[in-house]
C-alpha cells in the first residue's frame, strides 16, 4: 500500500487489530481506515473503509445475480431484505398498502433487518453471498 499511515492497536472480536489510515490502497480507492486482524483468516474481523465496503457490496450483488442455481424463496428473501437495508435503510413503506403476497413477503424480509446499521447489513450480505457460493458453487 502507498501513502501515509498511522497504526493503532485496539480490541476487536477475539483478536487484536491494527488500524491503518491509508491515503491510497492497492486498488487506488479513496482514503479510509483499513483494519487488519492478527489472524487474517478471521474474515469477519476485517473491516474496510466505507468506500471499500461499498465496492465489496456491489461485487457481492453481482456475484449473487450470477449464481447458477435458482435460490429458495427463503434465500431470495434474505438477500432482498439485506439489500434493501443497505440501499434504503429501515423499511419506509406501510405494509397495509401492499396487496400481493410476494410484496408482503418482501416487506417482512426487509422488516426483519430493521435497526441494522448499513455496515452490519453490508457484512451480512457479503457473508450470505459467500455462503451461497460455497453451497451452490459460483
């Protein structure tokens, strides 16, 4: 990585991490905080800058669309709920205005994610897509 950096040790999950502020990362993305765990295998401990996280989210959206199998309704609804939580935030539509069963199921899936931060919803979405890729192959 290029650019100036500052290191801070802090507690995160069950391991220590090093926070590094980078002016440029290897992909040339915008500046931000990159967090590295001592155990790099612990993927959930790795937290990227908001810009990098959104790049990863967009890549996961593409990967989900390219899965070669038809997902179950439950899997599709989970993906939908997380996607809406990331892109819109908490559900902002009154359920009583929805007349079809599919729309109500989508609303319910989105409502289950209510209160979840954008960062957590992105992490959950990426993790779900990775699990689906492992389950069905990419």
